[in-house]
C-alpha cells in the first residue's frame, strides 16, 4: 500500500556566526600603594636598617608607591580606650592603612614570636586590613624571624587579609649589613625581594579591582 506524505519545505541555509573577538582584560596600571609597617619599638632596634633597605627596593620600582607606619612613633594604649589622645594618634595612622592596596610588615622575632607593639597596632584596626595582601620582611638570629612570620599569618587570616607566600628573611641580621647599613652580599636578598614584590603587585592589583567591583563583606 502506498503511503502519502506531506511535502517537506526546504530549509534556509544558516549563515555561520563569526566568533566574537576575545575581550582583553583591562588592567589598572596605577601603582600599588604599599604601607610598610615597621614592627619593633625596642631601644637599639635593628628595624630601621632593614626598613631602609626594603624601602629602597620599593623606590626602584614604578609599580609600587610606599608609605610608612612605624610603631616606635606611635603611642596607642593597650586598654583600647578611645580618648581624645588616642583618636589624635589614630588620625596619623589609620588613613595610611585604609588607603593602602597592600602591606609589608617588617618584624623581628622576640621569644619565638613578634613584638607586642606590632600586635597592638594590628588590633586597633580591622576593616583596614580586609581583602588586601600582606607580605613580610623578617630578621633575627638563626631563624631569621620566620617563626614570627608564621604567627602573623594566623593573625592576618583572622582579619580577612591574604598573606603572600614568599618572604624576605635575614638570618643573623646584624652580620648581614655593614656599618653603613649596606648588605654585604645583596644578591640573595635582592632576588627574594623581587619575587615577593612581584607577588605584592599581582595581589595588590587583583584585590583592588575585586574590591572596586564587589565590596568585600566578610
């Protein structure tokens, strides 16, 4: 038996769709604003020597701009009493932390950890650290301050900051610098600083763009 079927309408050919041009991400070329926190206030401290060295490394780059907060120049009480004197003290510190895209914390090692004055300055602030990268430059004896750094990583994790992996550490720091504050052998520290600062730039720009697109709500 013959089966009748309806005639099939011809299908119009579909024009091929040209692939869209890839959109290159727009990267901000604005320098990353880094606040260097000098974490020791002890008499005879070695911190200013190490701070001068890392600040010179920062000045040699056009993708970083440095600001400094020195705990030895602050007088924040440990009572957290926000009286007029404390508010005046914070007015010179907090804006430098708030405006930063990233931080470099310079710390010695005291009794397997970091200085109390540094912890006090950290604890006086909270949102200023959030969703920003923190790098470390440490100094000490055989450990080079690395135990202090590991403790600080836990503190900054609680503050919703991101610590960069690579650090600069000075073992037997006093013998690493001459009487003029210059490194006797700069090759190793200079290479370590470049690696660390490259990471600071990447994280600083990436998190700055992220905060601008989506305010952090942690």
